[in-house]
């Protein structure tokens, strides 16, 4: 019997009858086919609670991606000939008087492989992006749509508004919070499968959810709340406890503000946060991490593969005299030490997670989150403009309406304010840790129908700690014991920042590994990853390394090129 504390909303349950005959992803038998429906005719398709706003046939070629500056790398995506559908689900007026709907973008290729791919989002979403099927592993030039998958994406039930707090205004409406947390994915999946069944005349035989960051959290949420909807998920750098990670972000801002105030003059009474650590300071930090921990895996190659054994001590870099590029101030050492130990309340309770010292800490992909690069007192650190904004107006109850995220962060009290992520009131009857956090290890129903989970996480992730993902995987192991390896596999990515980037071998094919596991029973223990030449942080372009299923680690075989994954084996440490 399934004992998960989560329950599907009534709208999803009511739609079950509509899909029962043709769209259960756990049923791999050929579905009863009906006459296919042409793309243009889908505009008249009746799907409960849904209004179709666009149907168009798109020729093979490339498309300009929504929300990406034309001409920048990755601004276009290759696409096959396909049917493009957009629509709104559950249109309504919120308690704030604003119009809401769960927007979706669905693309169905002319040459369909019979599979469904849900493309996870990022941040707090709020933008209807193109459902091309972004793949795990940075720098992949292909996408799931080009591989024949029918792909869907959702804006999670709201659209960003103008202004600094525009992306978080939806947090003032309780249903919008729930839609963003979990309901929009279920509703979008329901509608997408209905339209796919109508368009092709048959249901998907297999369904996959793939995402990084918030998309990884969404993927995990589906296994916990809607276990029959997908057969396999990839959760990369999952934001599965993002309210608590946002508390950590505020803590980091307070710590790094002290270092910045010491290193540069205040501007209008505020420190320039980007001055907390210089580029030379961060490179010094990385070099010392390598000095202390690189060889722990038996090979000095710029990679800390044996990161659990790394006991890096930042105090070894503390200046004994005046500050130079060869040492860190006491305030800098204190900030780094406390940040990596994790945020705690006054009783000493760890509120989120500790962190891993790795060789990618100097990369712009790391520093832009923690302290940004703005030369002014108006910081562009993502920990402020994204994490703190979400914490103030979305993750806490009651919400704090503000455009001044800096002041909010600096006034945040970890005894008084951190518990607000668990709070409810008469308006917000679900806390953010209930509606957003995907931390239940009860995936019994998902496992029962054969579902598989793949996790990836960069060791140099500045947003969500790899140690927190390890704790979730360890929780699965406590629940399922030796069966865990038949359910979930976790792959650390050394040197990789958030989702991609850093001096890492961050290009890998997780989707093929997942499909082979689900459909062929081939559980992955090793996935080859490559360093991308176009990544400016990479000093060894073209290098390949195996990503190893945790807790195994890559070890050099003692012969062959150290730039070739074939020279390495995955072994227990």
C-alpha cells in the first residue's frame, strides 16, 4: 500500500478516466490507436480545463529560443518538422485580483519515437520557454525533440512581472504557490498526454521527466506525488529543498558582506559585494584545495575525485601580515569557513547543508552566485536577486513584499525568520516546505510501477550542495536497502558548477543512460563525460572522464593517457 503523505489534486484525479485507456506510462503494451488528428485540428480538441491558444506546423530547421538574446551562444535550437501547440490550463483570477493560468508549450515531431519528454524548468519559472527537450550535460548540441520525443514545458502557472520583485509577485497568491510547487507539472502532463494521444492516435509508450535545478526538483516531485505519470526521471543539481537553500544564500550574503566591507570602501553605506574576494583570491583558494586534496584519488590531475576524503582547511591561507595575492584576510577565511560549514541557528542546528571544497570555486559560474561582479553597491549576485527574492515573497509565510532584497537579507534572523519556510496561516494553508520541497524518500508507488531515478550534481555547485543530494540518496538507501541500486543511481561531476560550467568534464548523455535502464534493464554504473572546448574555464579541452555511480569513484588504471576515460575505472574508495 502506498503511504506517501502527498495526494494528487482533484483536477488530476478527475482526468484519470480520460486517460486511463491510452496514456498510462506504466503500460508498455500497444495502446488502442485512433485516427490521428492533424496539427491545425488540435485547436478544436476538448481537453478538460484547457484552452488551446496556438497550433502551427513548423518546418525542420532551427528556431530562436524564447528569452535568449539573438546571436548569443545557444540562442537557437535545431528542430525537426513538428506540430507546435500552446495553451492555458485552469485559467482563473487569484486572490490578488490578477489573472493566472498554467501555460504550456508542446512540440510533437512528425517522426515520433513513441516517447514523451517533460522538460523541467528553472528558477521560479514564469516564462513560457520552447519545449525542445534540453538534455542533461552542458553543451549538448542535440535535444530530445530532434531525437523524436514529444516534448512539453510549462511556465508553472504564472508569468514574470516587471521590476526587481516581478518574478516573485505570484508568491502572494496561495494557488500560484501550489501550482509552481507541484500542480502545474501534473496538469501539464495530463494535458500533454491527452493531446499527444489525439495527435498521433496513440499514447506515449514511455514517459520521462528531465530537469536541472528547479527542474530537478520538479522531477523528484513527480516520483513522490504522481508516481504513475513517468517511467524515468533525471534530477540534476536538484533544488529539492530550495527554501532552505535560500536561507543559506542569505547567510552567505551576510558573511561575504563583511569581507567586502573590509576590502573596499562602502558606497552609500553599503559594501560592494563583488569585492568580497578578488579573482586572484578565488584562484588562490582553488589552488590550495588542489594542493591539499587533488592527490587523494591517487592522481594529480586538477580533479578532486575523492572529495569525501578532502578535509580542506582554509586557515592555511590566512595572512600573517598585510593582505597580498598570496593570502586571505582573517575575515575572508572566516567567511569561507562558516559558509562551507553551513548555516545554523543559535542552538547550532544545521538548517540546510554543509558544502564540498572542489576545484571549480574560482569559475565565474561559482562567483556570480555568491557575490556577483557588479562594481557598485547594487549587487547582481544571484544569491540576492534570485534566492533572496524567492525567500522573501514565495518561500516564507507570510510573504514579505519588497524590492530591497539586500536589506531583507541583512536583517534576516535565522532563529526568527528561517522557521517561516515551515509556517502556514489562514491564507497560505500549505507551507513552502510542503508545496515546494521534494524531500520525501517514500517513492514506493513509483518503484512499484518500475520507475527509475538518475541524479547528477556538480561538486562545485554554488547554489545547491552536492552533500544535500547525497543525503537524499542515502535516505533512499535507508528505506530500500540493497534494492536502492535497482531504483536510483547518483553521479557526482567533479569541478562542475550549477548544472554545467566550471573546469569540468560537464558534457555527458544522461538521457540515453536512463532510457537504456528503463527500457533495456541496463543499469548505468559509468557514464563518459567530456570537457567542452568552448568552455573558457577548461584547461584540457577534449579530456574525457568516467562519471561513476556513487559511492564508486574514478581511479586511474596506471597506464594510458590521463586525458582518456578509457584509462580509468570506477571503484569503491
